[in-house]
C-alpha cells in the first residue's frame, strides 16, 4: 500500500529525512519512533501527499479520499463550531449519511454536548478529539496518525487505544509517537528515525 | 456534479466565517470611503473629472488588496488549508469558492463606494458600473491565486501587493478607459478578455500553488 | 562532462564573434539614418536586447511549464536562470531605451514609447518574481510557485501590450513620434546579426550560469553526504 524508495526530504539546507526504504502492506501497522526533530511528522506528511520528497519516491496506492491524516494541528476552523467543521469535511469527503456519522463520532469522543461551541474555545484535548473525529469521518482505509495521544487525558487516551485496536488488521495504520508503549503491542513493523 | 457541490460547501464555509468574525467586510467598507475622502484632499481644485475617475480605480484596487490580504488567514491558522488540500475534491474548487467570496465582498464594497463617489465627486454612468463589474471578476480571480501564493511565503502581507499590482495594470487601463472614452465597448471587451485569460490561468494553476 | 564543457565554450566563442561582428557592423558599416543620424545606431543594440529579453521570459515560461508537467525539479533551476537573464536584459533594454530617448528627444523617459512602458511593467512583474523566490524556502513549493508566476508573466506580455495601446487613447499623448525604422536590406542584415549576437549571448550566459549553479548544488549534496 505504501512504498518508499530512497526517500529524502530537505528543508532549505537541512536534510530532515534521508534515504528511507520501507514498505507497508495493507492491514499492517507501522510504528514510527524517534526523538523530536527526527522527521516523524515530515514522514507522515510525505505519506499523506502534503509534501513531495526531494529525493527518491514514495508511492501510496490509495486515492486522497481514502486516507485519513492526523496532524499536530487539528486542521479545523477556530471560528466554526465542532459540528460545522465536521459538516464541511463530511461534504468534502462525500460521506454517506453525513449527519448520523457525524453525530455518532461526536458522541463517541465526548464532544456531543459542545458540538455548537466554537472550536476556538476548546481545550487542546478537545481539539485533538475533534481532529480524531475528522480523521475517522470518511472511514479511511489508511490512517496516518502523528502523535495521536498528545494533549489527551487518561480517558481520552483510552479512546485512542480503542480506535487503534479496532483498526488494527482491518485498516492500514502508520502511527508516529515518541511514547510508543501503547502502540508497540499492535505494531507489525517499526521504523526508528535518528 | 460533485465539483459544484464541493464549491458550494466551501463557499458556504467562507460566508459563515465572515459572518462570525465580521472583520474583513467592514474594514473594506470603511477603507474605501476613507480613501475617497483622502483623494478629495489630494486633488487640486482644477483637476479634471477624469483624474477623479482614476483615483476611484486606485481606491477600488487597494480595497481589493485589503480584502485579499485576509482571504486565506483563516486557513493559515491551524494549517486548515492542508485539511482542504487533502480532501478528494479538486483543488481548483478551493480557488473558485474563495474567488466567489472575494467577488461578493468587492461587490458589497462597491455598492457603497460608487454612491459615495457620486456624492463626493461626480455622477456615475452605466459604463463605470459595467467596467467595475467586469474588473471585479479579474481582480477576484487573479487576487485569490496570488493571495494563496503570498500565504505560502514568509513575507505574506508584504508580498501580496508586489505580486498583485503589476498584474492588474491592464484592469486599471480597461476600467479607466471605459469610463473616460466616448465609446467604451473596446475597453469593456478588453476587460472581458483579461478576465477570461486570467480566470482560466488561475483556475488551472491553483492546484500547483497549494499542493506540492 | 567534457562534452558539455565543449558546448559551452563553443557557444561562448560563437556569441563573442557575433557580438563583435554585430557591433562593428552597426557602428561602421550600416547606412546612416536620414532622420536621426548617428544616434539611430543604438537601435541595433536596443531592439535585439529587448527581443532577447522576451525570449528569456518565454524560455523561462516553457521550462516552468515543463516543471509543472513532469514535476522534475531540475526545470526549476532552468526556469529561474532564464527569468534571471530576462531581467538583466530587461534592465539593459530600459537603459538603452532611455539613452536613445535622451539622444533623440532630450528626455530620459517618455510614456509614449510603448515598448519601454511595456518593459517597465514587465520589469516590475519579474522583480516581484524574485521577491517571491526570496520569501519562500527552497523546495518543491517554491519551484511550483515560481513556475506558476512565470507562466502568468508570459500571459501578461500580450495583455499588457494591448492595454498600453488602449491606454494611449486617454492618457495624454506626448508629441514625440518615431517612425518604425523602414529598414533597407543592409540595415536588416545588420539587425539580424545583432539579434543573433544577443540571442547567442543569452544562450551562452544561460548555459554557463546553469552549469555553475548545478555544480554548486552537486557540491552541496556531496558535502551533506559526507556529514
């Protein structure tokens, strides 16, 4: 599903990723670890197609609409409500039964009560949970999760654990984390960036 | 057609955003009236009617710049533009929706500016209105693309006027010409030509401005 | 590598020969113009430089199109170098045009010279190109933005030209006129030699600058590989 050959990415004069070769097959879970600044986020952005590699090639065998990408930022409009944000993404991703799916996700991640509040008033944890809703909204086959646990309290972390447990095997996952203990049991492959 | 559904969804979002924050449009309205007042003081008393026409077009250009400078600020925060770019919709739909929004803002600003101009300076004829409407299309099309370019750079607000002004010189020529000359047909036709060329160019190349 | 070197040297040699020949012809051999006298000869420098500038921008836009089409990053450098050359030839156009205006009419600038006005607009446009490049980090994004902008540039050339012609109807026309040179056969010959010379100069400078920049990039890559 994902194939990387000699992939490198530089920003201005700094090489953040150099000469990576790996393959992720359908149903696998790739765990990407490494200290801050080692290029984990860059790698996931490359897989999502947001960045183009400056060396080598990376191929993802899925169209954009089947990929879900969780970034550091929530990728939601602060001036819109949680519901309006998900409505927008639901329309853009042509989600079938948009209202039901949106409602179910908001409820699952504990945001139903605040669905009419502007995202700007959300805490970091709430924004992260909304981002998770956004990522799962269109039921993607490939999930690219960049630090999915960041900013979450214990109860929210268990929500992410559930998501991973459900998805493992059924979907393809790439998870970048610098606290990999939760994910390692599920991982079929690991990639440690220097 | 899903393309237009996508455009509609994005345009809806832009309207919602402006209704919530209510900052861009009021600023444009106030700016254009202030500019006209400044022009009154900057024109010597023996200035011709055509001089004030020229100044009106300058006011409209800079009002457009003001609005365009804000066009992608919501997307820049929180990097939402990445979220839109990742969606399966055609990236040019983002451009189209934004341009329609900019067009709407320009229209509202001109709905205030033209009467104000008629009040402060001299009456407004149908040629001026036609020229302004045609010019809006070109300004919105090109401006939206350039605003996205500037948003991707470090210099942002500094860069947009530099990119914008040389490209819209033909619009000024068409607009002023249509207002001033006896038969405005050629100038209005020229504006339409500009709109066609640059709208198509902007529509086709927006993909490369927002995605790598 | 040596083949490329040979080509560069040949180009430089050819360009030099043409330049010397062209200038000599323009200064000594070409017939004197009845109206303007000796000063008309700057036409043999000014117009070829202007046409070469257009060629640079066109070449840059072509490379830009190739970049967007193939997503091959080497076209970015080629497009940038061509635009860079175009701006240099553009400055020379403005300078030679200004000198010609001063000699002919006694003013350093006149808006009635359509070519000059067009070049001023293009000069502003392509200066903004550099501002754009300087304010974006190098990489695929900058390459894409530059390419799109370069394409807008070539679209702007005919549109601006049309605009300037239309503007003459209401912008107060200045009374200077200049007949487009009705070129006799020998004048045309000299013009062609000078045009070939300027184009050769562009080709030579372009090849050299590209080689230099590519070498820099390669050196940087090697240095990084050693780290």
